[in-house]
């Protein structure tokens, strides 16, 4: 099977799962944006996916993401998903359309400077962390959302898009996704245009759809198992 056939088959199966999850949740498929996570995979896969109708692509690391964005000719939206160091924010602002992982004011300011310098407008999501047992995880606790959101909304070159989370490992993701939806509703009372809820990956996106997610970050189900990095 060619790589194109493999990706087409996987994408169709993933789209069917999303459609079924929407039907089960009583939601329209049009409410969901599929972000295909292409980290570790080549630019050629992104080109194939674009030909197959994928409009949104996610990457986790700089500079891999920047190199790929420069190589890909297809008109896709680039989503930066991983934890982001402040000193790399300016570079990421040159190619990313959406940054899902904003969790501190210092990063907001760095992204703003980068976006202004590049003459671009960047959509930013507040990354929320529900895992208090892992202090190394990216994200802000729920009580800190407003500070970050207000900073984004007031920053030149940035637009506040909404919220994002990664469900804690080994736990039922459903209550965390439901909590994120509640936090999103609270945020929208203060910032009505911040409607994005980025939640759900290959193993748990049905629960995210049920909770109201608008953006699903799916890699493995479309691209296949990633090669072991040792």
C-alpha cells in the first residue's frame, strides 16, 4: 500500500469515528476542527494530507515545526501544540497560526513581540493543567486562566482563541474535559469570541467531543504508530 493510500484509509476511518462521536453527542460535525498532528513525520505527509482535504496541521517542537512549515507548499493552518520556551516564541510566531500552549504572561509578551515583528496575527489558547501531581507539566491551573487570557486579549498581534488541555495520564479524561468546557463557558462571559476548546487525542477524543471540544489533536490514528526514538 502506498503512503497516500495508507493515509487516506486512516483519515477516512478517523473521520468516521469523529462523525460517530458527534452523532452520539447530538452535535454537528461542522462544529469540530480536526488538527492532524504530524510531529516526527515528513513534510511529504503534510502535502498528501492537504490533498486529502486536511486544512489544519499540528506540531509540537521548534525548530522541526518551522522547518516543516517552510518546506510545505500546501495552504494549511499550522498549530503549535507543545510546551514553548520564551526564547523560541518569536521564531514560532513567524509561522504558527494558532498556539495552543500559552501558560504564562512572559510567553504572551514574547509571542506578541514576535507576531508584531512578523506583521502577523496569532491566535492563542490558554493551556489548562488539571494534573497537580506533576509539577513539570505545561499549563496553568484553572484559577490562573483569567490572568493569561486578559494578557492575550490585550496584547498587540495576538487574539484570544480559547482554552486547551491534555488529559492527565492514567485517568478518565471525561471529567477533565467537562471541567474544561465549564471553564470555557466562564471565559466566554468575559471574552465572547474565545470559543475554541482544544481537547482530545487519538485515544480519548470521543470523550472530548461529548464534552464540547471544538478542536481535536489527532496524530497516531491518521499517521500510524510513531517510530520509537529509543
